[in-house]
């Protein structure tokens, strides 16, 4: 089990999101009042390519352990600044398979769809940050560390301090890929 460290939202397509007291997750849509909420894609580059694509990026989650790692590397990064809706602690988000479900608080459930693919805007926020959120594994494969994306399967209010319970999908598990 893990914990929600912070929740964030923004009604505009800004890079970062403001930390708020609570967010309401809406089933099949995302975070109420957030620019990325909706059944179809809301990220501008994806809308330009095909606005009818399903929105697999309704909720963005980042593990606070990444913020710790980045601060140790000299980057001043706090919750919401990298665009996440939910900052977690104690859950290996990057190690989850596609279809894993996170119970956030009493009612909300987010199903993990894939990895966030960091874009060059991240370097405009903090020069060098893009390289810091990308790495290589033992086999030399690219590792994206900037969180995971998901869709809302059950709505509810989520607050800082809420418990996170991970529910794994039935095997075989599929490794996360960028969405």
C-alpha cells in the first residue's frame, strides 16, 4: 500500500498543475475541471493527429520518490510542477503492468494504461530535466521515469493522505509502454 502525497489540477494546458486540497475523479473522464479530462484525447499534439482517439491519459501519476531523486540531482521539483494530477509515495508505479488498478481513498479507482512520455517542454521548466527523467536499464533500453497515465474506472474524491491500494490484473502481465 501507498499514500497520496498531493493532488493537483489545472483548467488550462499549462505545463504544471496547482496543488489543491482535493480532486474529484469522474468515471471515464478524468479529473473534474482539469484541461486533460474527457473521453477523447485532450493533449494538443494528439488532438491535432486524431481528435477521436480514446483518452488513455485522463490521470497522470508521479511517484514522490522521483521528486526525491531529482532534488538529489540538483533539480528543485515539487508536486504538480511536472503536470501530474496525483503524487504518490510507496507504490512502484513504473513497475506496474498495464491494467493494474489503484484504489485512491474510499471510492476512486484509476486503471493504469501506460507510461508518460516526457516531452521537450520539461527542459523549458528546468534545463536538463528531460535527461534526468530518462534512463537506461541493464540491457540499454530506454527507461521513462516521469510517471504513469491512467483512466478513471470509478469516480470519487481524492485527497493528500489518502491510502492507495494496488490491485493487479490477472496474468499474463503486460509491461507498461508509453501512451
